[in-house]
């Protein structure tokens, strides 16, 4: 049967306990790790894309997306504290629903992390070209070097986003050679981002330019923009959801966490709640000062974010200063209200901090690839460890090239929507896994239990499906096409070579734990001492 290969949970836990990575992380470090990954392109860049979809209703979009993430985080908290090992939703699915569904989840996570890294690279490029090159040194790169081609939703005259491609390749190289950041460095980066956003909130909400009239009409495209259009408050929530997805990366560090039953739930939910409050206040400050009304099409519906039509409108003089047209939204807002120097400082903060987000996303993607490879579902050559660097350099290089290509040719809004499709699927499967474990292994000790799982579990699934159906139709189509490719690979290669199917699970688990010990950015050494 296709669903008969379920990896024994006791075997997973026993192997992780016997040959696990060094457990050194506490609740505060996990929260900082989560905040550091969550606060990135989503708030620094997608504020503009969200405003184009929902206008001032962007604030409601943050609430909608945050609500879905909160119920998903509760499910993650229970299952991550029960199964504190590497692999995230892929491992959880393998232990509950079997190999086939686990493969689809792992394959979706590959899509999520790789495309998300591309999106962050594009966001970094906007701040680099705007703050460093243009405003600091007065250098204006030609349009064909700073955006993807118009045919793919880029800007007029765009051919390739060279800065985005370069930063993606540079971070890939750093990850390949094993360069890591210490916990102190990560804490500094988090402090820089939080300080910058706090300053932004303080300056905008107290600015003389702040005008409640900017919030009217609050929902210019309505709550629901229509199925497949990706506009309206719900459509914006489906895009803005990207601003939250970093919280699930906390679960990838469960195997390195002290007292994971207590600290993983705190790290997950604490970082999520902290960032949700920040996001709503940032949106209020940005829209209240310079406005955030979308550029409407002739049919009364906002032009799609990242579309050819919107790119043409933004090239017109009357929209030059519009929030929805900015590639560096928050820095742009501060410049418009007379805080140009501070706006540049915020731009510097984004330029400094966003590469660490790319690093975390690339690490998480290669970890998923590695775990799938150690299970025999992908060729072992992909996870070959470099004899000097001690990192899986083959899969890292392959992933980095794909990420760089995506960053070079696609706009941030389209990339975020595609990444969200894979994320929403994985989140929904985690909720199913929690409910399955309650039924099949209800006697197992749970240090954290989802309150009212009979309600929270279905709400998580429904919320993920709801947001998925409000993505642009092109983004919705990517997931089934990607899944079809993945299933073809699974049946052509993975199923016949699966370690579980061949009965060699224990050997595969032990070998991996002793072979790969790469540094995760922001949380220091991982047991090499």
C-alpha cells in the first residue's frame, strides 16, 4: 500500500537521543532565533505589495495571517516538543502519515525555503540599490541590472536583478565553507532590526504627517478580492503570510534545544506574538503618514502586485512617491516625512540583517534535502559532506544556484506567493499529524498539549486552505505542478531506494547524526567540541 511506510516514532526519538546534536539552546535564544528569521523581507519589503492588494486594510491582513499562524504554531509546539529532532514537518509527517505524504511535505518545504530565500534576496537588492548606491553614493544602476524581465512581472527595461543574484551566491558560498555566526552576533542583528522598526513606529505614529484620513477608504478592494485574484484584505493576507513563515524554522532547531518540551513552544509562540504586534504598528505608521491606497485598474480592482501593468503605472511621475511602488518601503516612508538620514539608517539595518535571513532559509532548505537523502529518498551524492568544510556542499551549491536564478528574474511579490503555497501545505499537514498522533499514540507524554485540538486542528487546516485559495491563480498552480514533479521523482527513484522500505532506518539515522554538523546561523556551535 502507498501509505503503509510509517517510520516508528520510538526509533526516531531513540536515535536522536543516542546520537543527537549538542543541546545548548534555551527559550530566549529560540525566541531570538525565531524573531531574527521572521523579521525580514516580509515587513521591510512586502509592506508595499500588501498595500497594493489591500490598501489600509493591510493592517487587517496582518491580523488574518497572524491568526492562521498562531493556531498553526500551537500545533507545531505540541509536535515539535514530542519529536524534538531535525526535519521539521517532513519528519513529523513521516512518523504519523507515512512516507508518501512525508515526501510531498518535504518536497513542498524545499519549494518554500528555496523560493523564500530568492524573495529575501530580491528584497535585499531593493534596499542595497536604493539606500547604498543611490542615496549614499549617488550611483544609479541601469534598470536592466536591477530587475527581472517585464515578461516575468519585472520592471520596464529589466533584464536581470544582478545585486539579488550576487547576494544569493555570496551567502551560498559562506554556507558552503561553514562560516557561521555566534549567538551573540545573532542577538545583535535581532536588536538592530527591532530597534530600527521601533524607531520607525515612534517616528511615524507621532509625525505631523500622520493623518487618519489616509486610512479612508480602509478596504478599497474589499475583504475578498475574488478567487484567484490575490487582492483584497484576504488576498493581502495570503501574501503577507510570508512575513510570518520564519517561525517554523524554530522547529528545525529542536534537536539542539535544552528542555525542548518547554522551550520549543515558548520560542515558537513567543516570537510569533512579538512580531505580530510589530507588524500591525509598522503598517499603521507607514499608511498613516504617506497613505497606502492601491493603484486601481480600469475595472476598479487593484493592479496585481508584481504585475506588468503595475510596473508601468509605477514608472509614471504621479506614482513615483507612492508606497505601493517602493522597493524599500519603510526607508521610503521615512524619507517622505523628512527623516531621510534615519530612513537611510533603516535601509542599512535591512541591508545588514537580510543576508542572515537568507542564510537561515538556505540552511533550512539544505537540512530538509539532507534528511530526505539520509532516508534514501534522494541520492546520497546530494548530501556529500566536504572533507575540509564539513558541510553538504553539493546540495548547498545546487540550492544556491536555483535560488540565485529565482532572485535574478522574478519580483519579490510573485516569489513570496509561490513560497507561501508550499508553506501553507506544510502547515496544514502538521495540524493533521498532531490530530493523528492524538488518536494513534494518545498515551505518550506531551509536555505541551494544544488546547481544544478538536477545534484548533481543523481551524489550522481550514485557515491554510483559505489563504491558499486566495493566492493569485498562478501561485496556486505552482504547488500541484511542483508536487507532480516530486511524485514522479519519488516513484522513479525514492520509493525503491527508501531506507525504511529496505529496513535500514537505524543505520541511516546514526550515520547522519555523526556526519553532518553544520553551523546554524545565529545559534553558535553545534556540538563539535
